[in-house]
């Protein structure tokens, strides 16, 4: 089996206001923001914060139909997803699907960092949205 999940790549945190969240995470907590990006096709603005060994993605939805906006309105701000590195995303998705894990994405798509990503449905992962990223 090739579905070994490697290190945590990042933790996605959904927030209602990116600038206010940066005041907390970057200001009060002192975590440096290394990049900011808007991804209109995904309906999200992202601030990438570096802790040294794991990235925190602060995610603000753009518009009411954004998945992140819907998440915040239904559940409030907080941890949105965990992202794990995998060596081969295509074979990992195939093996997970064959083993009964419900996939949001059966084929990888390009993520905010320009690398292949795919999501596993929270129904199959103890209520946690899991992202896979090929590194």
C-alpha cells in the first residue's frame, strides 16, 4: 500500500475576517505571515503563516457561496481542515477509495500552492475535513 500519510503540511483555520485574524495570530501570537493570496475560483483569501515546521492557513471566504463562508456561518470560526503530505496522490486516492473512504475529490486538483491536492470527506475521517497534498 502506498497510502501512507506523511507529515502534517498545514492546518486550515476558517475565519470571518482575515485582517482581524492576522492581528491575533501574527500580532499577539507572533507567527510570521509569509504570503497572502486570493484564489477567486475557490472563493477564498488565504494568509500563510509559518511556525517553522507547519504552516497555518488562515482562510476567509469570498462571498456567501464560498465553502469557507458557509463553514463559518454554520459552525463559526475554527479549524477547517488538516492537510497531510503524500508521495503519490493518485495512488493514495485510489487506495483510499477502494478501502471505503469517502472522497470529496476522486482526482487531484491544483491547490493554492500550485501542487496537486484532494480532500477526503469528513464522514469518513471522524468529522475532520482532510486534505492531501502531493509533495
